[in-house]
């Protein structure tokens, strides 16, 4: 039959999201959910810090109350690596589980998605499902076990998406697995869990929401993305901006503008923290189908090549650039660069974030959005650019080299970029203020 394509760009988009349940205290229902699923052996994944905190305690109470047979894996690494994924996969294979529960931030949810996938496909090599060009990027055709995700940060939106990100140590680059098949069955969004988040974790998680919304709203439109898949199973999870994702991205951006500063400055502001928890899921629905572009593509080497930086409020035993920070530090430079395509969208975003655009010229959209973002970050005491987290101009070639394999996201930038463009963007991000 004739392929319904114009040129070789796609002509359709597909929305895939997890079921979501929201409400204060909703975690107590998780034991009943597992009973309803008929689960007999459950794998509970979290990390060492969280295993001592109220969110995990709430899940354990529910599992115990409903007599759910489970094993806990609390060895998830914050900012996972290929090796930490493999350790969790090994645990999942040995346990022969019929359901998974992930309690934590993006690192925990992503690790649990990978463990579920490879336990369901035991003969697969690790690189089979990893995104090309680093892995083979094979489509997932095996049935997975139910996975319930309980986010404890307000950032990644990983409870709604079919994406799992990790550091590939050998190449010092972040990559991941992207397939609708690995998205959680259910996301349990309980705003009570955000009350135990320290200030900088609230800030950096919020910056991830901010960039998810901005990048998915300004991404290449879905009907300009190529190639058009020969079979719908090959249509990528990240498809480009589309009318449904736009709704979620803009709504999330409005919540960020109204509540992020409040959520950071006052840990007792339950309204602000609850709204940021929702915004994270909203932005997740948006970018989980539209995708992200340059801020995320460039963030992966910023995280992967970290030298000695240790962020405040993170209890970790290794140097770490939190994901949301690595993403937001390039945002002023990136949106100044992309705004010549769809400037009206960049201007609209700047207005939502507080810019007065009544006398603005459309050709200044990028500069206006960049200045609005700088002011936003300055008000929140964010490190002054890449130089403040340990990078110098000498690192730019390595940062560019680490960005080049991120084609899954960089190709969704509305404006194509050369290696020289990427160098200039990293240079412009060395200092923000």
C-alpha cells in the first residue's frame, strides 16, 4: 500500500501517558492496587537516603497492611550509570517479580523501568534497547510487568513517560532507553512526599520542569520531523511539538511561574509544593510525547563530565551536577539561539514567566526570553553558569563531543545546529550574570 507521507516527514503523532492518581495521602492505596493486580512477588526500588524517609515508610506501611509479599532494592544510584542499571536488572531477574514499585525521583523511576524491561527480556543484550547511535535502539515487543511509580521530587515527570536515562561511563555521556512500552502503569502523585525535599532539591527539580515545558513547546513540530516511520512501532516516543503536548507544556509553565519560587523559599507552603508536584506530571505528559531539545542534549555531558562539584542539600558520595541544574544553566543561551524559529512561542513563554512584552519586537523574542530566564535564576541564587560548577573554555570541545550522540533530542531543536554553534552555546553559558 502507498505510504501516506509528504516528502519523508511524519504526518501523525501519538499520545502515550501513564494512568495518574493525585491526592494527599494517596500512597496508602498502593497495597490495594497490588492486590487488585494479583501481584504475588513485588520488587520495591528506592535509594539509600529515601529508604529512611516518610515516602518509603508510607509505601511499606501500605504493603504490610495488605500483606503484599515484596523485596526491597535500595541501592539505586542518584544519577544512574550503566553499571548501576545492570545491578538493578540483575536483582530483578533473580527475583522473578510480577510487579514493580518505584519510590523516588527520576533516578529511581528510570532504574526501575530498565529493571522491568530487561527482566521481561532476559536474553537481550544491554545495548539492544539503548538509544541509537550508542545502542541499537530496538523497539520493545515483549510484555512488561505492571510498574507503579511514586515520585518524591517535583521534577522529572518520569512517572508519566517511557524514558529511562543513565550515564554511559565508558563514553562519559548520558543516554537512555525511550519506548512507550516502558512507561509506568500508574503514577501515584502524593503531594505529601514533597514536604521532605530540601531547598536546593526543590529548586533543581523545578528547573527540570521549567525546561521540559519550554523545550517541548518550542520543539520542532511533529509534522516536520523525519523520517516518517514505516511502521507505527518505530514512531519515536519524542515526536516534536504537537497540539496536545502544547496544552500541557503551557499549563505547567504557568504553574512554575506562579509557584516555584514559593515552593523553594518556604518548605511549609503546601499549596506551592502540591502545585509543583502536579506541574512535574503535566510537563511530563507534554515532553514525554513532544520531546526536549538542546538544553537537555547539552545537559548530558555537563552531568557526565563532572569533576568535583558537590551540590548543597544532596547527600551523595560522588561528584554530581543535579540534572535540573545541568539543564537550566544553558537555557538563556539556547532560547536566544532557537528563537529565530517560532519567535512568537518564545515571546509567549517569556510573558508567562513575567516579562512585559507590550512593546516587544518579535525579532527580540530570544533575547527577551533569555533575560527573563537569567533574572529568574539570579533571584533563586543559581550558580553563575558552567564556570561556577567547575568547567572552563578548555572543556568546551569535550562538552560538544558529548552532545553530538544525543541526536534523539538535538534533532528536535527547531533550529539545526553545527558543532560551532554548540561551542558558542557552551561558551555563552560559562557565565550567566
